[in-house]
C-alpha cells in the first residue's frame, strides 16, 4: 500500500507548487488507509533520552507543523516523529513565495519563518492521540514579535510536558531575525537554565521529558566549543545537528539557489555531517546526538551514525527519493551490522568521528 501510494502520488505532488504540495500531502495522510507498520528487526532498537526507539529513523520537524498526522507518519515506518516548529501564538510566517525546490541539486530552500497555528491547535491534536503510543517529539520556537523569546520556550514546555515524548529547543532557524543569536554563550546559558528549570518543574505531574538543543551547521568551531560546553553544563539530554544552512556552495546549479533562506537536502550533507562529528568529539558521551541534514540514501544515514549520531532524521530526502528511503536505511544499517560483525547499533555510533574531524573542511 505504502509503495503504491508513493509511486503514484509523488510525481503529482512534485508537479505542484512546493507549499501546495506540502498541504496536499498532509491532507492525504489524514485520510489514507495506511496499515500499521511492520515490526522492525530487533537489532534496530535502541534507547536514548530515556525512550525506547523501535528504529533510529525519525521524521524531522517542519513537515507536520501542527501535529496533524503523527500517527500516519509512524505507520510509514519511522521510529519517531518530531512535530512543529510550534510557537505560542499563531503566526503566518514570511511572505510567499517562501519554499523552493532545487531539483537539479536535490535540495530545498525555505524561508517559512515559523508559520504555526500556535500552541492551542497543536495541543488539541496531541491530546486527541495521547493514548496512541509511539514517540512524538515537539519542536519549540519563539514568536517573531516576542519581547522575551526565552519565555516563549518556557511557556511551551509547561504546556506540552504531559504530551511530548521529548522537546527540541529550536534556536537555529535562519528565518526568524535574531533567533540564532540565542546560540551565543551567555544567551544560551540563560535560555537553557530557564528551559531545564521549567522542565524539571513539570516532572512531578508529567513525568520526565528530555530537552534537546538543535543547532545550526554554520557555527564556527569556537562557537561550537561554547555551545557544547553550555549544553553539558546545563545538563541537556541531547543535541540535534543540524538545522538548515545559509551558506551556498559554488557547486549549486539551480537558478533558485540564489533565494534567501535555509538550504537543506544533498548539498548540506558534508557540512552537517562534519559538524556532527565535531559535536560528538566535544560531547564526549555526555548525551546522545541526532544527525540530520542531507540524508537521501542508506549509506548517507549510516555515515551520520558513524559520525556520532545515535538517531537520524529525514525530510528533504523524502521529497526526492520517496518513502522507500526509510526501508533502504533500515536495510543498510542491518547490512552494516552483519559486515562489521556487531550486534548493536551503538557499536557503530561515532566509529569514524575522530577521523572525520581530521579531514579538510567541506566546501
């Protein structure tokens, strides 16, 4: 069923304006008669952030912004789904057009600007599936016009704690002016102190909920030193590396590559994977990492794991490769376990990280 839907619907969606195609995909998932996902090979299971994942492949934030279809997405074979980015108050985001497919580069540029229906809508949708099971994280953002953006994150943690499997503090989108400034050491320290305190205050009634920090791949290594140091000092539960990039490789061919916004997809892979390895060696096992950025093949996902990712996330790669990418990644990981003669995914995590950090910087 899933393969048939993918084969017939993907060419149709690719012919539409990207944002219209996204809306059509959400509506389709709401009503598609998807069967329950087949049980994963037990060797794909892992535990991270206090959660038991059936497999390490997640759908990244940005697709299901308002928690409309987490359960259909889980039935497609993902081990976890991250909804959002959610902002406290509804906001429309940036003017159209703001989403661009770079077909010749297998890439996407977006400058959506945290378009969100707001916390009330996402809360209602998550409450409706509260007993459905599965791991559903909530990606948190701040309103563009907020006077205290840190207070926005605190508010959302208090609101979503009973319903979120984990939280992602997203301060790395390039499309909200000034947001990335929260990655600077002093601002980040204050943010994480308040966020972790808010999470801790909810634990008695909501139970423990992991707090992850999502960073940009555009940080300098000195900035990364500071970010990882603050994250470790404030005892976050994990990091996601990384968000979209504002950099543009000279190898990009599509005329739309000149559009402003965050670039994702295949061209992001070398930079995001190098930053993942750099983060892994700095974290020194203090917390697990999620690798995201440019995964569009099984070997690409495996490279993220060997660079230091316990888990990986996809989004742009699905646009160009389809839903079969999820099964391809699972099979590649299982083949690697056989080839390496190991039983657990954890035995592959970070295997190449040190060597990667010694290579020339990706261009």
